[in-house]
C-alpha cells in the first residue's frame, strides 16, 4: 500500500503542475490555485508514507525483526 500511496501522491503532483501551467496560459487564477493545491496534497501523501516507513523500520530495529 505504501508504494501505491506514493504513486498517488506523485500523480497528484503531476496533475497539479499541469493545472497550474494551464491556468497560467489561460490567465485563470483559480485553476493555478487548484494546481498548487494538488501539488501540496501530493507532497503530503508522499511525506506521510515516508514517515510510516521510517516508523516501521525503527520498530523493526527495536524488536529485532
């Protein structure tokens, strides 16, 4: 699941960049803002998964698994 969530996050970032670019081209500030929001959402998904992985590794190191 972790890899899947990271890929979802990356996809959100890519879609967000496209929206932001389209908003710039069309002078649509709302679309630009949506794109930036999508990029942030994607980054947060990826960061959350990295934290989960780090916690799992730390738990495994402590328990010796």
